[in-house]
């Protein structure tokens, strides 16, 4: 099964690399959101670092919603989804492959956005990098676990593309809260302080990766 | 204390009104559907 | 059986009126919050009823996905609608209660926050079913959403505790845990809860019937095309 997952991951990433324009758009959107939030909040220089976690995660969530939809839309437009389903890949493998792809895409976007937030909001993100990377990974995993499942629903009809954020946002609140609180704690005092928030993220990830594996088949059937 | 009575009244009115409106909506929809069923059945038989 | 079905709505009404009488006439006034505290006796049962409805949505959705039962699908849809109704009532009575007690219409305390999120999740479910189109797949998508929503409940509950809420001391009062001094208060709460539960059951049954009629209409329409 894991060979299948890697195969899907490699294929998807190769497609993303070839269509660099849309990947670039995805990253630029993240950057833009950070700038817009910073301008709208307009904090005094002393207050700015306090806002960094919130700005980060709000930007990630919105960028992520727009970007992950593309992954499936791309396939529908080339009618590749039919091809993929015709091959004997089981839905669980397909789901995990797509999940991995989405996590990588999020990480690529965050690689640019996180340093940017550090610069714009004067937050010392570099000193806590390992802890921060763990928080980001857990958050990405949680976000992508549900987003991958729901994005497959938009393959069938137009109205649902608008619906994706509407359906996903309330479900993703724990990821948002956990991510922000964990990032805050990490910036203040390293790992220990983040225990509660990390627990939330880990629990979310565990529940919804399993749920995704079990339910994905229902979403791509027919 | 007596102006808090207003809040108490508002809350319970909201609950009863909400329930009443929902039941009324369901009853109405039910009648429309039953009529449509009768109408469709007639058209199929003819 | 049909006698039971005919009597049930009256039983619901009687029980609701009994509860209302207990709440307005019998139960003693709570010491700290005064008469406004009586809102609690519908506010909390409505929340419990909403939760139960959402659990039914998840269960019925699971049955639909793994057995293909259309009746289960109709039950899920009906339960979601009634659940959102109860959730709305919680979100309306909550602020009405909060305003005289704490001077604000809204607080981001864990319970209210969770109720808003839950409302949004299942309002989304209803929107998906209403606007997702006539495609067969929509029912399956909604079922997935119904299950995911319930799975999210424990995580949401834990995560909102991480937010700044209203002052804890006031919070315990609102939860009613330390506030229910008189045994009559407990009894009133239980009677009101039973009344809400049965009311919910009746509303779901009505809504399921509507769903069945809609299915019949759809079937007849298809038959008409082939005639």
C-alpha cells in the first residue's frame, strides 16, 4: 500500500511542478493574506509579535482551502479521476496519497509565509524552529485530513466549489485553535507550554485521518 | 427585577414561537405534497 | 399502534405545558440570578435535544452509507433539521439570558462557542442538501458530513476550552452545577428535558413523513415520464 501512496504523491507533485504557475499562485496567495491581515490589524511594533500565531494560521486556513480544491479540479478537467479509479488502487491508498500531496503543498507555502511573518510582525520564529515545524506538521495533517476528503466531493458539480469553505471551516476550528495556541506557547516557552494545544492537534489528526481512510471510498464512488 | 421579567418572557416566547412556526411549515409542506401526489396519480391513470 | 401515533402529539403538548407550569409557578427563584435564571430550564434541555439529534444524524448516516437504506437517509436529514432548530433556540435563549446577568449579549465561553460551531456544521449540512443538486451523490456526501460532524464534537469541546472565556466563577453558575440548590430545580430540569426530548422525537417523525412524501412525489414524476 505504501508504494501506491508514494506513487500518487510523486505523480501529483510532478504535475504541480509542471504547472508552476498555479503553484506559484498558491504561495503568493498565502503571502498576500499575511500582508492584508497585517495591514488590517496595524499593530503597534511592540504588540505585533503577539499577533503572529493568529495571522499565520488564519492565512494558512484560507490559502489551504483555495489551494486544495485545485488538486481535484485539475484531475477532473483532464478527466484523470476516471483513469485513476479504473486502476486497482484501493481508495485508502488514493486518500493517503492525496493527503501526503496536500501536506507537502501546504509545507511549501508555509516555507515562504512563516519567515515572512517573522519579518513583518517582528516575531522571533527562528529560535523555536523545531517545535514550530512540529506544530505546523500536526496542523497541516489535521487540515489536509478533512480537506482532502471534502475536496473530492467538489469533483461532481459546480455549486459545491463554493460550499467547500462553508462546510470545512466550522469543522476545522479545532485545528485553528490548536495551531494558534500551540504556536503561541512555543514562542513563549518551548514545548512544555504547548501540551494542551498539541494534544488537541494530535487527537484531531488521529480521528480524522482514520475517518478519512474509511470514508473516502464513499465520496469517490460512482 | 421587573424588567428582567421582560427577558424571561422574550426567551420563552422565542422557544414557543420557533416550535410553532416549524410545525406550521411542516404541516403546510405536507399538504402541498399530498395534493401533488393526488394530482400526479390522476395524471398517470389517465 | 395508530392510537399511539394519534395520542403522541397530545402527550408532547401536555408534558411541555406541565414543564412550563413547573418553570413559571412551582420552582423557586434562584438566589443569585433572580427570575431570569428560569430560562435555564428550556435552554439546557434544548441543547441536550440538539446533541441527541446530531448523534442520530451520524448514526442514520452510517446506516445509509453501509446499508443503502433510504429511510435512514431521510431520518438523517430530518434529524439534522430538528437539531439545527434546537440549536437555534439555544443560541437565541442564551444571549437573552446573558444580557441581564452579565451585561453583554455574547460571551465566548466554551459552551456557547461550541454551540455556534455545531450550528454552523449542521446548517452547512442542510445547505448541502438544499443546494447541492439532485445528484444521487449528494446524499452520500451529506452522510459523510453528518458523521464527521459528530466525530468533531469531542475535539471541539476540548479545543474551545483553550480560548479565553468569561470569568470561571461566573461560568460555573451558568452551567448550573453549583446553582441547583433546591431539589425542585433538579426535578424541573428533568421534566423539561423529557418534554424537549419527546418534542424532538415528534418533530423528527413529522419531518421524516415529509421526506417520505417527497420521495413518493419524485417516484411518481419519474413514472409519469415513462407513461
